C-alpha cells in the first residue's frame, strides 16, 4: 500500500482507470480493482471530489467506516478501520 499523497499514475492498457472505484459490500473491496476499499484510485477521486470541503469528506468516510465495521467483523477481517478509511483524508 502506498502512502503517497499523489494520485496513482495510469498504467497503459489499464481498463480500470476510467471506471469508478466503488466499495463492494459487505467485503469492502474495490468493485473495480479488487483492492481494499478505499483503494488508491478511490482515494484520489474522493480527494478531487471533496477538495473544497475535506470536513465533508471525513464525515462521509466516517459514515462508511461505521457501516463497514459490523460487516467486516462478520467475515473476521481484523483491520485498523481508522487508518483504512479516514487517516489518509
């Protein structure tokens, strides 16, 4: 996992670059690239979308983290949800 603040560069021939990277519930993987959601592409898109209101982005991500917590607990995925959902924003 990258910690770069820059959006990922498109890979030539990558067909996932133009598709939205949305969460696949209840496993919370990316529906496009299958990485943990929010994947690097989703993070980049969210930062662009909410660039003028990062507080709203954090509220949105907090709501999604709250939704994901019981779902990920059912599939026994122990993870630091704060790091995954909010700390990067």
